[in-house]
C-alpha cells in the first residue's frame, strides 16, 4: 500500500478525481495539509468522505502574518477531531519571506506549544532557515512530540541534525530531479525507520510528470525511486514506510482497507 504523507488536496482542481486516481494507483492513506484556518476546516469536511484521508491543521509560514490568538483558539478547537492527526504545516520560510520573520517565529512557536499540550506530531516546512529552526527546536523540549520535516531538500548532514532531535524526514518529487544528488544521498543514508515520502501536491510534480500539476497518484514515482536507492523491493519499502507513518501519526488507523 502506497501513501502520501503530505498533499494539499483542496488546492487541486479536482480533489475528488485526484482521490479516485490515487486509490486506483494503490494509495491507501493521504494526509491532506491545511495552510490556514479556512483551508484546515474545509479539509476536515472533505476528509469525512474518505476512509483513508486525514488532516493536518495549521497556518503555513507563508501566511504567518494572519496568525493571532484567535487563530490559535480556532486551531485548538479542531485538534480533537478524529480525522485531525497533526499540526501544521508550520515552520520557517526565509526564501519567499511572504510573512515577516517575527510573525513566522511567533506562529511556529504557537504550533509547537499546541503540539506539546495536545500530544500531536507536527509537520514542518523549512526553506533557507535550517539554523534558526534547529535552534528553536533545541530550545524547546519536544522529545515526546516527534514531527516531520516535509519535502526535505537538504543534504545528509542537515537531515542528521533533525534526526538527532527525533524528527522524521519526508522526501518529495524533488528527489527525482536531476540535480538533486544531495537529496538522494540523504534518502540513501538516513535510518529507514525515520523515512517518509509525499507529493506536496499540487506542487513539485516528480519526473516524469514535471510541468504538470502534481497529484497524489504520482507518489508512486517518488516511492519507486527511493525504494531503488535503498535497494529494497517496492512492496517491502512501502510496507516499512506505512509503519513509519502510523508511528509518527498515531491517530491514523493501521487498517489497510484503502483510501475510499
Ligand atoms: Zn511546505
Ligand atoms: Zn505543503
């Protein structure tokens, strides 16, 4: 059974069709990621139609300027829902800087606090901000709340720093790009029990689908490539990663009944 640990289903043109196509490809679980209050609420509603669609709720670092105390209370109100398995995506993006550094830090800290008080894992987005993110993580005691660095695009040395803090590392279509040798090297070397994979749909379509909107059925290209890098048959690889996913996100059912 394939999975997609990170997709934005409601950013797709045809979310229902995308879920059907993913199911037909053998994808059994999708974690669909909210990027703000409205998108988180809408994603929860959408997830109710599908057995294997789960939700992470939070405010994307790009939108961190919309962060407020009221937003924290609204997110907190969603956390007991049976379909909500994580907080995020949250983190720091100093590449685009769509929100100020101060707003991103404040929002990320609030997500970390919620993760800790609700014993939920959190989904972290980081771009051009590893050092600051790492020092924030080191200052906070998160040992009992593991998280995932999604769409990992760094090298093994950087991955190691997150692994040392108990994080999982999730690889996207970036790993299939020609110039991503360092990312593939990290995918080859990290402990397999900390590895996940994802599409980040509708972004980052993997080779050979580049240039088109991405969707969860394409996760097979990412999974196949990483299974080859790891020297494992695809079925064995996907079965290991399935276990990893249910360890990171304990609210996801361990059943293998499929997506729909
Ligand atoms: Zn992201
Ligand atoms: Zn994302």
